[in-house]
């Protein structure tokens, strides 16, 4: 590793122009560094884009960052070594449950022109299959009624927008940076639905209409592999650098940010840092969600069951490499429209090299989390597009069966799997019933109704599930890549 930076700030923090919700590792490895570089490249005019980070849950990020004056190192780990960088875009960190008023005040300030979000799929409290608001979610029900103490991202956005309307301040632009399809359009729909519920309850007046007419929700595709930082990473970094960095993040060299350029109140010069500003991000999103996240989830479930702790371990085996290659070339790429400027086969070859990066220990267990929220956009849309042209994609069915085996909660050695999913209780019951495939496929919030009604799909998933149970994941993957003659 080249000599790591000291955590020093030579100038005062930049004035804030952005509030970011969800200050986890991905934000610190991606949005903050891009913004830092944009500020540096933008000269004096680019300076007022500092970021106030907001945690909706725990104080962890605040407790790590504030004692370090919001400075931290982002450590790029490539096959050829490590490159540490100091990131300085963050100006403050707020913890919403401790002081929701401070968060609303920050979001309502005129100089805040953008609110960015990385709250993970489940943070939007939507039905993963349809994208509509889960009005029976306890936090959403609470936030629809509250005047000043929201708990959810949607609650904060809508209450802050309402305040700005009342004060005659133009609305901020909302930039969703989570791995969801058409994420801007989806968030616009959720925010207006939520505001509509408040209008109906009499807590606001025609707010939904105002939001729909005045607030921009550009979509974005985000990409950088960022495993959770472990205690061992912190120790290793401290021993090399000589200082403890509680907010350290570790990421791969690659990054890609494709953003719809719709920022009525202006934006940082993210393009100066390499972000691609486009008119329509959808083809880029589909490419990434299906090629990267789709195979990531397949590797996570099948790899975990086969005993691989990390993605790099899984793709170090010929069987799991061949699994990815067959999935891409036979089942995924035929469903992906051509994004401008991308070479799809080369994109997939580069993905394999990224997965193989031995310096990135991305745990299969981490990616396996929240499958109920991830399957629809990662695997099920691709499955449906194959069915629409008369193809039965057996590899996707195997990946779905892998998820079904995984959520049953016991691995191939009989050890318990710690299942993290907002639907965990429901999934465990279904997965441990007499006919797990039928029981899981009938969960409409994940699968809709069409897949359970397709006899070919049901048979393919049943057969893959049986094979996984009888012979284990490695053999099931081998049988898919080399079907018996
Ligand atoms: C991963 C993603 O955790 C997961 O589910 O598939 O976080 C993935 O690493 C990123 O989308 C890469 O950009």
C-alpha cells in the first residue's frame, strides 16, 4: 500500500448543498468520493456541495465520523495492491431517531438542492413485486400521521418537501442511488403515493399534486463493489497506516455512475469525476441489475450453500465461473437492451475479473441478505423475458431454487443460516412446509401470480430444488453447466 493519508483538513468544510440519507459503506465508497472529486475539479464555484449525512437508524456512522471531523479513508483494493484516498465531502452527520427535527431543518434549508439516498431496497417500504407503497408497514402508517417525527426515508422527504412548499423554497431534487429498476420513477411514485395518503388523512393539502408537478426524481445506475468493513480490516489498516480510522471503507477499483441529467436546482460537477450524464438511464440499469446483481445473487445463494464464503472463492472454481458465463450468454444478455457506449459481452467478461479480485472479500452471506426485496429486479424480470420468447431459463430457475433452499435456514452441513430479510419469518415457514417450492412461489409480493401458474417454471424449480436437496449445490451447478447427455 502506498503511504496512507493522514486525516487532516487544511480548509474548513465546504458549505453543504446535499443531504444524503443512509451513510453506510457504499455511500462512503461511492457518492462521497465522486462528490469530493467533483468539488475539487469544480474550482471555487463547485465548492458548495458538501454533504450532510443522515442515518435513519443507528448512530454508528456519526460516532465514527464526527470525532474524525468527518474525514476518512476509502481504500481501493485491486489485484495489484491498495490505494488509499482521503475523502472530505461530508460536513456533518445527523442521527434521525435522536433528533428528527434537525434532519427536517437541514432538508428544508434553501441551500440544500439535492437529497441523495442509499437506504437499500427495503428502505423504500414498497411491495417488491409491484413497486407500490406498503401502507400497512408500521413505520409508514406512523409517518403518514406524524406532524414532525418521521422515521422513514419517505416520511422525511415528504415532510421536508411540504415545509419547503410552505416557505416558498424551491424543492430539492431527489436522487435515488439504490439498486432498483427505474429507481427515480419508482421513488417519485412512492413519494407521491405517500403524500396522497397524507392529503387523504387531512395532514396535508394537495401535496401529492405539488410534488408530482414540481420535484425532479432522476434515475441513476450505481456500481462499485463495496464489502462491509470488518474489525480485521480496521486493525490491518491501523497497523499499516499508524492511525485508527473508524469510518474506513474498502472498495474495488471499478466504479460507474450513470445519472439522468435532471437537476433543476443544479448539481455538483459529477461528470468531471467521470459520472456519465445521460437522458435515459434505463438500459444501463437493466444491464447492471441483471448482469451484475443477477449473477451476484445466484452466486450468493448457490455459493453459500456450496460452502464458499466469498464471491472470489466461488468464482475461483470452474463450476461457478461456468455458471456465470452460461447465465450471461444464454439467459441474461438476450433480455438486455443495448445501452449506448457499452459492449455487453466485454462488460460480462470484466465482471468476472471483478468477481475474481482476490483482495475484495465480499461475503456471499452479505449479498444473500434481503432476497425477497432483490429477486424481482435481479432474476424474475429476466425469467419473465425469457418465458415471453418461449425459452425456459434453467439457470435462473436453479438460482431461484438456491434462494428457496437458503431461506429454509439450514446449510448443507446442517448448520443454521442466519437469515436476514424483512420477510424472514414468513419465508422460513413457507420454506419448511411440506412443499416449499409451491409455498414460496405463492408469495405474491415477490413472485406475483404468473410464475406459480406456469407449469414449466414450477417443474424446473421443483427439479432444481430436489437436486439441491439430494446432491448439494456444487453438483446441481455442475449438472446445469454439463447436462447429462
Ligand atoms: C450486491 C450489491 O449486496 C448485494 O446485493 O449485489 O451490493 C453489489 O455489490 C453492488 O450493486 C455493486 O455495484
